[in-house]
């Protein structure tokens, strides 16, 4: 319990740090991006909207601490201003309409990559020098060396444009009405497959090698020797004794790599014009939509922190030593 | 002194090790960790194996259960258990042989228990795998086992880190006798524990040995413990056995200079205080020859002036 | 058991200093050798780029979207630029940024790691907290908002990548430094009154050379990849020629949809080759320093294996 509380406190600090970073960036950076932005939106906005955005982005004459308190209050009550590129939709609404797709894409890819990668790592370590152990790691490191988005471009070109096996853009066919029908779900799945596959391909090597190396270290532990001496069946030793212990660092790095995978998923979204937060972030960058950029950063950060917290809870379930401490 | 001092070893050996040689195969060169070692252990006999750390004692123990890991390899010799050739067993035969016929208590109980499984689960493992009992029955028996070593059966639900060092080692001993093996290997079972707990554990082992009648291969560098527990013993140095005889004979009349040094390095448990002596700095034995019978039942490797092949390198080196 | 090996007379070759055997192990390691050769080729290309392809690589020299041909080995872009010239010149910016980011992040990582481990207590707590916060914040969104608010340019890219990249190396180096800090020789140095700086940099640091090395390699890989990602989003300095910008333009000009695969393949393959080469060297560093990961030799003789 103390472990959980400590972690929770840490995540709150991390979240506070990211809000503060958001607050400070427009106020202390050289140049004046905000006025550039307003120059673009001239005539479209209501005076009070402009005023609110000015305050949020630091064009404000009040003392800094007063702005800070005000900013904090706004963020914590979910007021992140209006989006410039999708004017006049509030930032929160834009994000809410996109985040589901990112969760679907990133979540699917992450879970598959972690499960397959860890299983391969377990098998490779268990049969040192076997086929999986000698052939896969170099191959996967090589694939993992490609930038996410480049592999996505390649897959899109090969399987989408040349072979025409998969749809090349968006999350579902244009004009299809979102509904819980097999037709729609199948369509979403078809659109999901290629982007998810590229993320899995790039990230699987990291999982496999990490698991393999921890498994190899675990295999030389005394309790593995003892389990062998006990005459247990090899499968049981591999899973209940070796993998079960080697899993623990893997669970921790699962949380750590979330942020990384989110980044990769975002770039992949850009390539496939997949309507998630990554694609939206690109639009925000191109449209100088600072409120939306900030909102996306905070939302993604919050999501990653929350996921990490869930991983911590899982970790406590898995490691009795942390539980009783 | 105690029951275990009375020799009741029969002539039919449970374990027979002949000319066992174990090598560590390196990238560029190999090292011989155990060199042409032979000994046998009779039914109900406690056989001690003494020597400094690194002399190959544990390697022998792991060879008997075929637990050697790369790069260690058995290069020559034979190990037979109750007439069966251990080195020729198939993986499945070997799996059944382990723990049912020979069980082992490792040096550090903390490290030999799986930290993420409860003690209960780790005992149940043994019963479900080897005896085919149901989970429920296995749990019941696991509870009985813990009682046997005087641990509260409620501890079945505890994780290793929740037990004290002594309790963990007793739990491991309970696991070792779970299937009533005919040979128990004790690989320095008490080195990681403090002296009081050490005594408790040794008493526990003696008691179990009396009750269940298994043979014991007892490995330690603690000569006083060894003499107290063993019927016969062997002293190892640099992968070779330099002396073997009844424990009392070795104790009363050590013949090899290394044995004498080893005896001198430990204080006797009883009797007057004597200054501790050990092997002088820089003294090393090389090319230890085969054993010869120095007295009835007392075998010693020739040394010094007795044999030209034996080189006693002095501190001059 | 293993001490038995140590008891054996040690051959003179085995008595080498650990550092020399580390370098020796690295040079004789096949993976490291392949990695180093690939890296040398790329560094040579980057240095020779102005000689091989004189003039501004982004100038328009031919018809648009030409397929690879003897005149233009890798074809031309939708604007009519020579792809090979762009790719070779692109290595300059990509390698420069990657190496700069790598060295800078590792340097910060060393400072933070050593300070954490040496001073401990409050300083360690504070530094670890900052490190972990930076590790946890999702990298790419952070990159994006930093890059969006800073004036565009190479300096910004490098700064932003270092800000997001140092934490990983700090964490690894801290834990290594901590374990060395607890060794007796460091305690002895502290007791004998050596100055803090000397202990950190002369006693602790040399003992983690291989960790610093692998952290550096990982940081360079990160730098090259993240720069490409940033530029692909259009957040770099779009006027410079680099692999990331080449890909940005390829995407922008619809190279994918028009089927001009030769425009986006070379730069991506280059990024991958460099990252792969560095990963190979990194892998070799691991193998050399951690014998357990080394490939097991299975002797083909008749010796009976006693392993399970």
C-alpha cells in the first residue's frame, strides 16, 4: 500500500511538472509564436475568446503567480481553450473525439508486441543457441532500427498502394456510419491492421531482447537449479519459476515504454492519416494551433501516467515482496 | 556421542562414484574442477566431503544430480545409484530420479526458494509432479511436512521473504525429505546461518535421518560439524581426494598435511583451547597422486618424501 | 565452484588489464566489427559529400520524379532534385545531430548519475525524481511542444533532443555508479580524504566505461531516430538537407501515392543501417562485458554433457 501511495505521489508530481512546463513555455520562449498565431486567425474569433487565449498563452500583464494560479485552475477544471485549426471547437472536445482511436491503435499494438515479444524472449532464453535464439534477435534488431514512420510508409506503399490489400488511410471507410455492426467493426479492423502491424514489428525486438536477457540472468539463479533438482517438468520450470520472475522487470519496462510507443503510434498515425491524437498533433503543428498542442501534450501525458499507475498496481499483484513491504 | 556416530552403513552402496572428472570448458582453455574422484556411500550412511571453497565439493554434488551448467562438463568417470547408471539416464528418467531418489539441500535457502511462489506452492509442486496427488491432498501433506520440521502449517501461505533464515532452511529440508529419497545431499546447509540456528538445523537433520534412514552426502568446510555428523569422510583439495577414512580416524589421526592444516584451522567444540593453525602462506599441492591405504580403512594420497610425484611447494615460491 | 578456475595458474595473456581486454574483445567480436565498418562508411560518406556531390544538393537538376537511371542512380524527387545527392548530403546533418545529441545526453547522464551515486541522500532523491519525471513524460509530444515554441533551426532540434534524451542515460548510469559507489575501494578513497571530483571521475567513472559506451550508443541511436521523427512532422529546419527532412518532403510531395518509392526508401534505409550498426556495436559491448550472454559453444567431441 505504501508503495502504491508513493507511486501515486510521484505521478502527481510528474503531472504537475508537465502542466508547469506548459505554462512556462509560451511565457519564456524567445520569439512570439502567439502573435503569429493570432495574425492567422484575424477576424474569425470573438473578442472574449481572443482574450481567454491570450491569458492562457501568456499575453497577460498580471503578475506571474496570479497567471499561474489561474492557469492551474483552468487546466484542472478542464478548460483548455478553443482549437484554432478546428475553430471554434473547444480543445477538450477535439481531443475527446480523437483519443479513442489512438487508444485502439496504440493499445492493440502495445499488447500484441509485448505478449509476442516476451514469449519469444522466454523461448529464446530457454533454448540458448536454438533457432529462435540465433535467428530472431539480429533480424528484429534490424527491423527495429527503422523509424516507425518509415516502416509505416513502406507498408503503406507495398500493401496499400501496390498490392491494394489494405485501405491506405483513415480509421474506417469514408461515409460509413459508426455503429456496433459487424460490417463496421470489420472495416475498422481492416484499417487498423497495417498501422498496428508496423508498430508491433518495430517494437517487438526490444521486448524480446529485454525478456531474453533477464531470463538468461534468472536461469542462473539458485531457485532454478533447485527446481531442476526437484525434478519438475521443464515447461513448469520455464513458466512458473524462470519466466514468472523474469517477467517483473519486463512489467516495469512496459510502463516505461508506454510513452515511447505513444510517440511511435503518433508518427504512424500521421502516415496513415489515422484520426488519432498523433495525426491531430501534426495538424495542430501545421496550423500553429498552440492551445490544441498544449492540450494534446497534457492529455497524452495524463494517459501515460495513468497507464503507468495501472502497471504499478499489476506489479504489486505480481511481486509479493513489494506487497508486504 | 549421538546415534549418527554409530556406523551402520551396509556393504551395498547406494551411491557409487568412480573416477569422476569434471572440466570447465573455456573459450581458450579448460580447467579440471574435479579430478578422478571415487567414493561410495552405503545405505543409511552419512558420508562427509570436506575441503576449502573452490575445491570441487559442490561440483561433485551437482554432478550426482546432473545439475552441472555450461561450461562444466563431466569428462570421464561413472556415477551409479542403486545400480543404475546416472549418466546414461534419459531426460525423463533423470527427471524422475531427481528428488525421488536423490534430494538436495542447497547452500542458501533464500536463493534456492522461488521468491514469487508461496512455500506451500513450492512443496505442492513436488507432490503433484512426482506422486500425482491432487492439489488438496498435496497441500495436506505439505502441512504435515512443515510440522515435521516444526514450522506452523499456516506458513504454507507465506512467501520465502516472510520467513526467517532458519525457517527457510528448515522448509527446504522439509521439501528435501518430501518423497523420502534414499540419498540426501547437503551442500553446506548451514553456512549462511548464525551458529545457534546452525545447531538447530543440524539437530533437525540428525533427527530426520534417524527417523527416515536415508543416506547423506554432507558437504562442508566446517570440520567440527563434519566429524560430529559423518560416519566416513573424505578431504578434498584442488579437485582431488587427499584422504578418506572413518570420520573418527580422520579426526584423531589426520595423515595428509592438508587435512592436518584443515583440522588445525577450526576450534574443537569441546576440550581445552588450542591455538589455531592453517596451511602456511603460499603452500600448494600439485599433481596429487592416487590414494594408498595407510592404515586399515584409512586412505591417504602420498605426499612429501613418500612420493616423488607429489610436490609440496613451500613458501619460498 | 567457479573459484576453482581462479586457483589455476593464470596464463600471462589472461592477466591483461580489463580495459584492454574489453577493447580486444570488441575488435574481435564479429557483430562489433560489422557495426564499426558500416559506421565508418557512413562517416566517410558524410565527410566526402561536398567532394562527391559538389554544390547545393537541394537544387533542381533534372526532370521531376525520374526513376533510378545511370544519370540519377536513385532517381529524382517530385521537384527534380537528385535523390542520391540528397541522401549523401543528408548524412551530414543526421550524423552530426545524432552524435552531438548522443555525447551531450551521455555527458549530462554521467554528471547526474555520478552526483546521485556519490552524494546520495537528498541530492540523489532530487535528481532521481527529476530523471524519472523526464523519463515518464511521453517523448514525442514533449518534443513537439518544445520544438513548436522555440525558433526553428538546428540548434533547437539538438537542444530539444538533449532535453528529452538525457534522462534515460542518467538512470542507467546512476544505478551502475551506485553499485560501484558501494565497493570497498571507493570507501577507501573516501576515508583517505580524496576530493569528491577525483573520486567521481577517477575512481568511479573508469569502472563504468562499458556502461558509458553502451549508453552513448543508445543515445546516438535515439538522437538520429528522434531527429528524423521531429523533422518528419515538419518541426525541424525544413531548409536543411537531412534524412528526416528528405522523408518529410517525400511525404509532403506524395511520393508514396505516386509510387516514387525511390524517394523515401534511401533515407529510411540509411537511418536504419546506422541505427542497426550502432545497435550491433552495443550488443557486442554487452556480450563482451557480460559473458553469460555470449554464444554458447557446443563442443562436437564425445564428452558427455552433464547439463540438463
